[in-house]
């Protein structure tokens, strides 16, 4: 597989909702939870791009505080990339200073 290339931009997760929902690949999307407040889309992108090409990161935000709600979604280019993350989670995330967990529905 090729590298995702480029960096995440503000609102990169916008096409996980709304008009582009039909373009989302649910089989290649992982739920990420228990996120600390300092975790951003950029941090998640840098972590997950090591496992495979990331298409989108979406962190739902509280409408009042505009901070994420402690969970999000990472969409990979293909289901095999999400499978790789699900089997290699411990190796990828064991040294991070903040905890989070993944739930896979593949």
C-alpha cells in the first residue's frame, strides 16, 4: 500500500458526516475512545498514519465548549489497513503518554 501523504487539515473529518456520508467506508473505520482532552486530530493522524493510509479523522465536538467529546473515528483507505491496526494495537500505542482504546467493527 502507498503512504497517505500530506498532513491533516482543520475539519478533515467533515466528510465522515453530512453530504459525503455515502463515500465513507464503514469497514475501514475504527472507533477510538477514552481520548484525553489534549489529543487532537493531528495527533491521531500522526499515530495512525504509521499503520496505514488514513483517509479521515473525525472527533465529534461539544457545541458549547467546542472541545472533542473523548472519542472519534479513524477511516483508513482500506479494510486491510484497519485490520492491521486491530492486530497491532499494543505495539503501536504502548509508549504513548495518554491512554485510549480502540473498538473495531469489521
